[in-house]
């Protein structure tokens, strides 16, 4: 594997020069992120050496779901085919270098340590099967959270089949053990209410983001979590929330309930795209100043927030019946 870049600094400079022309829509921006990350990984392999066996380097989080905004931290892992000491040592070293390189290029280290430099996220295929089984059988909040993180995995480099095989393993387990999807649901039941009793949008009352609404926790996360639960239930392996919705819309039992949610989520993505040029940090990207919105924009935001809440409630009620 080769890259046209000779250093992480070269990649960082290219990223800064080309980012503005890749902010027209979510799809274009995420393809841009993919290209940067691919080059970091390829440069890393040039530094470390050729892998001793086939592997998959995957993204998870917003990167795995193809939903990154302008700013993004790291969320990734590695699956390698051969369960040997040599492979284990090589891929952990590779994971450490990838994490370092991505940080140098402008993707900060993940605060939750979901990175291939962490042995928890860098394992052989066999070890991954054992790990996933442990997560599915253990009822702890952390285990179910890790399982959800993995289910958003998207192979970026290497054998995509390795990721698919493990997701199939999760679905097959869930088919035999109905409590799994209920545990996933219980893990994400908390919902940040964003609409008041009089129909007003609830905003931050003090601090840096006074008068703003936190779109991440009021809108994005409710959509993402609810649709992921249905994806786990139905064995849908695509990772983006939009693609999962489209797959679910083909099923009559979901079509009527999800149609409005699909268009609301698309509108939410567009709101984020429209304000990218005004965003200067990862944290800023999550907040929207409600005061500056027009009457039409405010009405659209209310509709999105209501759809997020309705979808969340619909999925909870559905899974409770399983």
C-alpha cells in the first residue's frame, strides 16, 4: 500500500487546503474524511511494514456511520485474521501509530479510548467473537455501549467481510436471545427533552451556549440510537442512519412510522451542513443559536425535534413488546 504523502504534516496541510470545497453536503464531506484517514493508515503501514495477515481497519462512531461533521475525533478499531502472537504485536503497534498519526493530522484522540491503539479494539477475528459474546451476555451499561459502538463499524481498509461476519454473529445471537435488543434499548432510554409544555424550544439558560440548543443530544443521538436498535433487531449491516432508515422503509411494519422521521433526519443533516462555515471547534458544531433563526427555520427545527422524540418513543414501545 502506498500514499502520495510523505508525512503526517503533508496530509494535514492538504486537508486544510481542500476542506472548504468539500463541505457542500454530508456525503462529500465524509468521503473527504475517508480519503484523509485512508492516507494516514497507508502512510502508517509504510512506516511499520506490511501486515503479517489479512485485516480490516474500521471506523465507528460518526465516522462509521458516515455522519462526521467538519470536526471529528477518533473512533476506530482493527480485526486481523490470524490469532498469533506475531499478529497481535504487529497490529497493536500499527494501531498506536495510526492513533498518533490521526491526532497529528487533526483528529483528536478519543476520550473514551475507542481506538485501535487500545487492545480492547484491536483483536484477532477469534478474539473479537469471544469479546462480542461477552458483551452480549453481560448486562452492564458499558458492555452494551461497546456493543452499540461496534455495530456502527464500517470497514475502511482491508477485508470488509471480517466486519460483516461479526455483525452477522451479533444478529444471529439476538435472534436466539430476545433480551439482547431489550438491553440495547434500556441503554439508550434517556432522552433530553427539547420541546417545552407550551411548544417552545428548550435552550441552554447560561454559559457559553446561552440561547442555543444542543443538537447532538436533542436530535442527532435520539435518531441514531432509535434506528440502530431497529438495525440490530433486523440484522441490517449498513451503518449510516440514513441508509438504515431506507432499508427499514422497505419493510411494511416500519414504513408508515419512519417516513416522516426519514425526511426530518435529512433536514437535520442539512442544517448542520448549512452552518459549517460558522463552526470553529468540535464542541461548537453541536450547538445551534435559536435566537437567530427565522420563523420558518424555527418551525422546521421544532418539527425535527418532535420527530426525534416520537421515533424514540415508538421504538421503546415496539421493543417492549418483543
